[in-house]
C-alpha cells in the first residue's frame, strides 16, 4: 500500500488506516495480503445488499443501454425506477426528482419546502448530519455554522436530545410561530449513533407540522431501504412525510444515486418554481443498479430479515464481555453501542480491525454496526468471535 501517496494526493478529513480492499464477497473482504475481514460497517448504511451479489451483478452485466442520457430526454428506466419508488414510499409520496447523492437529495428537499411554503426557516435536531452542501450543513450540527458563519442558512433552529415528548413540545412551540418551511430529521437518527425517538415525539411533531402548514421532511438517506427492519424508518411511526430524501441503500453502492420524492402537490410547485436539473442525477447504469438492488431487497424480504436479525445481534452483544458495558441502541440492523469513555471505544474498534472485524463510529464514545441485510449466519458468528477477542 502506498499510504504516503494517499496522504499526498487524496483529500481526506482522516488518515487512511493500513487496510485496503482487494476483493470482496457478501459481508467479507480480503486485503492484498489475503487477510480476511468480516464487514459490520456496510459502507455506513450504503451496502444494504452485500458485496458483489450475483443476482445484481448479473443484471448489471447484461446492461447494454447508453452510458449517458441527457436529463431532458426520455429514458424508460427513469420511469421504471420512479414508479417503483412511488410504490414503496410511505404516505402519498409520488414525484421523484433525480440527484446523484444524499446531500443533493436533502438540498432539493429544503428548496422544495421553501418554494411550497414561501418560508425560509427550518427546525432540525442538534448534532445531526444531513450532508455537505450548504443547505444540508445549515440544518445539521450547529458546529457547521462556525465553518461558514456568513454562508449557511441563518434561520435554523435546533432541538436537543433525547427525542422525547419534552423535545417534541419544544419543536411544537417553534412551529406554532408559522415561520418555518419544514421540520427535517432522520426518523431514526443513524448519524447520532442510532438515536431512536419516542412514538410521542413523532406524533406531536407530525401533528404540529400539519397544523401549522410546515412541511415534514424525512431524511431517509441512511435509514431507508430496509436498514431498520422496515423499508423506510418512517413506517415505524406511521409518518407520512411531505418530502423524503433517499440515497445510500437505494443502490447498495452498486452505483451513486439518490432522490427527493414528494407529494404530487409539492412536486408540481417544484416543477413550476424551481430548476432541478442534475447532470449526473440518474445516469442509465446507476438507474439500473438502483432498480436491481431495490427489487432484490423486496423479493428477498430483506427488511423483514433485518427485523428478525435484531434479536440475534442483541443477544450476541449481550454475550460479549465488554470491560465497559455499553448502552445498546438497536432497530433492525441499525446498531449503536455507546461506551463510557472514548479511550475504550477506540481500543475496541482498533483491536477488532486487528482481529479481522471492520466496525465504524458515530462519535468519540459510540461505535456503530450497519451490516448488510443479507449477512450470513457464518459471517455474524465470525464477526462476534473477533469482537469478543477485542472486548
């Protein structure tokens, strides 16, 4: 590995670990020296279907369409994918706007809310992450404003954790001013170590949005496509978003793609008032990848499988002899383990990698597991064997 060249030429906000993926299959990858690793990261909510699934690879291998289609033209796979997304999305979401990533899906969602309501303020959750574009940064952690104090959206308000009835009442009080275009949040917050709101929280917030003409934006970029045991995390709360952002698991990494899907009424306003052209929104190959991936998740009932695997992972975690017993947050195959000290969390993640298990992190005290929804029982057993050695 040429890590020195990586440091010289590749822009990062981290230093690359001394690990590379030379080949991969399912939830396992091997480095160039042939060492085997079980992958519990799932590409950070991207790989809802594991590496090189033969059915998806066969679909992609047989694709002989154009490498590119001008977004103004007609392409039949765009219609097929958009119709499929409308069928599986919660509530009355129907019109998909094409984007290549989660950040841009959120950006379109924010613009749609402003166009539909004539308002320019937003309420979101403190500490959350919604993407790297300016609008998405504005509704994320307040710390992002310090990076761009004069360039982010100024009119944003944040509510703090935990997302309980008390937090919902704070949001309700803000929304009653009728100054806000939208409330935006992940229904279950992957980026805060799998923060699971109470049912009361979402009942109060969704009612307040409806009563005040405020749009409800569900950011399902990370939580969608089966990750939490439902096709979309919104379904756990019977939410009916006005706009929903999706990406990541939409293609399971077989091609970069995303969408902002919204109700017909809001979609019509966006078409009339905004310009949503995206050069690489749904390139033909990536569109086929998203269709193949989504149908694979549906046909193999992988969301239901994730719901069933929740108990398996919870039991394995309970039987792991951590020296610091973590707070466990789990919904489907979205799993967060919060430890008492950053030092211990760092030790566990580092030792696990040495022992052949790839984990990820959310903050300095929380490690997260987002394994592929089709991870095998053998891979789970091997992964937890490595984790027990690292605890």
